[in-house]
């Protein structure tokens, strides 16, 4: 029997209320995936920042001088580029991101970055700048004072700088001039759900969960990152209710076993599904000492005058000494099913450094005892 729109809404509300109580490892579908057609769009514009305290672009930046000359012509002032002499102006690029749904008059945050040799944008004001999309259409206009989270002071060759003063932001500095509406439905009336992290197991679980709670949705996992829903027979109101209900369903995603290590900071991050096979690790202490002495060869004598081609020479003499302390060599035995945490704690107990721990993880991976993807940053 065909359900009426209000019956669909009641069922969706009940499902949303049930989904508000997730299980131990369950995640909402809206945190795992997005509906195809709803995406952010980048917009870009070229503008001028004025009011800088002598920290703007120099006379070497011809585009800045030409831009100032063109702006003055709009106000009836004919000033050639060679007649512009000011370091209170800087040429900048303005960027922003359009949400999937946009209405005329919506406010957007913008980022402003210098493209010349300006030393700082602190204290500047962005002039009216149109922001264009990839289709070269104007979607928003930006203007306003910059908020710069840094500074740069220079005097007599001494420089004091914090963060990056050549970039700034204008919160809600752009106003939308064009409307954007997402196109969710395909030509046949279906809707595609795109997983943020494609995985066949997760896609199958999402489709099964949707079909269990909403059989009429007809969800099917087409590939590792795409689930298709049948929505051709739904009205506009029921369609919105379906989207809201699907987003609030909870699914337990299948996470691929990964270990991420940062060699610079020594940070090690691993998932809960990472296990080790039985392995033995030997930690040795090898010391290498390199000493270089510089000997001076002086050819000048008391009674003999050398030729012009003979001069003083410095001869390096290097001694290399290696020492391996066998008394400090320790062996670490890990049982079957040990975790990365067990391995790291055991290595820390023998005073291993972060770099040594990363080297051990790479060795364990090559030995086939680490059953996870190892990512070294």
C-alpha cells in the first residue's frame, strides 16, 4: 500500500529518534558519507588592500601600480602607473568557499594573501573585490578590514616576525550575489550516497542498514564508495524527510588497519584493529666516534726561501672509532596478538628514542609481523 506523505514523515521522525542513540562503535551516516550533488565550490578574486603603514608593495611591482591607476580612473582621475608612488597599497588574491546551498545575501568568510613583496597586511582594508567561480561568473563580492594573526617589525637590519603577516582573513567579509541549489536527484530519480572513505564492507553495511529501517528506499551498494537510493516516487516533502532520516541512521564502519608515524615529531598513531604476530626484536647500542685533527704544514725555513708555488697547507687527519656495548643489548619478545601500544611501551622501557621506534616499526613491517598499513610522514 502506498504511504501518504504525512505517514512518511512520521516514520522518518521515528527513525531519526531511534538513531539518536548510537551503539558503542556506531557512527551516523552523515559523518561517513555525503549525498552527491552537495559540495563546496572555490571562488577567487584579485583585489587591492589599502591603508598599510608603509608595508605594502614596492615600486618594482608593476601590476600593483597599474591596478591603482585603473581604480583611480573609475573615479575620474587620470593618473598613469608611473605617477603612483606609495607603499600603502598591496595587490592580493582573495579566496573563499561556497557551500552546497547558497542564497543571495549569505555571508562568507574570505582569506586574503599578498602576491607582491608587501611586508605585512596588518591594518589594511580590502577594497571591493568580485569573486569568480570556475565558470568565470561572479558569485560574491568581498570588502572590509583584515584580521592578521601576525606581525613583522624591521629596523636597521633587525627583523622580528610572528606567524605570517602577509595573509589575513575577513570574517563574513563576502556577500553572496548568486543563488546555488544542489542537484541531488539523477535523471532516473535516484540519489547517490558517496562514502568519504570508500570501503566495500562499509558500503554494504550502509545499504543493509537503510534497507532494514526503510525498505522502500531500495538502497544498493554499487561500488566501494557509492550507495544508490530509489526516490523517484517521493514528493518534495517526503524526499527531504528521507534525506534527513538516512543521515541520522547509525552504522559501524569497517576501518582499515593503519599505523601512522611522524618521523619529525615522533608521533605514532594506530587504530584499534592493529595486531602483531609473535616477533623478537633486538635493541643494540652502537657508538661511532669521528675525530678530525688539522695539521699545518709550514714550508718556510730559516735559511731557504721557497719558490712562489710553495705555500702553507692544512692537512686533515681523521680517526674513526666504533664501540658496541654488548652489555646493554636487550631483546624484546612479543606474544601473538600484541598491539602497537605493547610494542611502543616495551621499546620505551629499554630507553629507545622516537627515531629508533620508527625504525623498529619499519623492520617489523618488513618481517611480516605487523598486519597493517604503515604510513611514514
